[in-house]
C-alpha cells in the first residue's frame, strides 16, 4: 500500500521542533514514510534541496527567516515536480488562497487529524488539491469578498498600514498623523476588510506578500 511505502520521502519545515517530531513520528511509525529531512527555517530547506530531493514538503507559513509563501514560490520555481503541503495555524481564507496561488498542492491546519494528514499527502502525490476537513469548511463558507488583485488602498490607508507594520498603536498613529484615534480605528477596520482578514498580524503578512510594505 502506498501509505506504507518507505520510498516516499518527506521533508518537514516548521519553526517548532516539537511539531516536527510529532509529524515525523506519525509519518514514519504510523504510515511507514521516510522523513528524510527536518528544518526550522526555509533557507535551510532550500540549501538542502540543492543536492537532495524529496517527494513532498510539509511547509509551515510562519518561519524565522521569512514567509512560507515566499519559500513555496521558490520551491515551485526551482523544483516544479516537488509537491508542497502547507501546514499552519493560520486559518484565514486569504492566507489559504494565497498559499495555493503560490503553488502549494494543499493546505492543512495543525489541528488536522492523522487521517486528514494521510489523505492530504495521498491527494497531493496523486496531483490533486489537498485540503484538510477544517480548511474545506473555511473555503466553502460564506464570503464577503475575494481578493483577486492587489487591494487598492488610499494614501491614508497606506500611511496607517506602514505605521501598523512598525508596531504602533492607534493612539500613536493618531498623534503622528494628526487625526483622531476613532479615525485610525475606522481605517484599520477598512484595511482588515480589504484584505479579508480579522487580525493585524495576518494583515501585515498579506501586505508584504502583495509588496505593499
């Protein structure tokens, strides 16, 4: 059976070693795959792939040396036959969509069941789009809008976005731009809506991916 095939090689990239070990134990002990490589940074993975290959990469999005979305694009560009499964705590639809648009063959949340993980690996290896049960529910749920192009921001929104990226709070932004804190909060809400997310961390990540920061 394919799920007990030691010839199927896997690399895991995650910034939490405990997650890596848990996945390794599951994939090797339960399903008989070969976890050939484990890394906590995307750069180390790219260095490894210069002289080595794997069938599939389980790739986190939040990494110490950059976004998994960037590394996904790089892997797809350099090794188009390699399969990539994103595995993340980020559940925003905009992030999921952007990762898939960047070439990932699937997306799992870290809360996915062992059965989901196995099924996603199977689908990815067979050339399908592999989504865990939770991700399927997120992607099929009601949606207010879809980001198909770079969000169109006003000059003021760009200013506030930049200051948010610098870690400044609403009161600080208001003082710097000579506007009221309420106006800042209104612009923040508009930015979140335009990027189809509900938190500032994801907003900043998306803005960087769209090269708005």
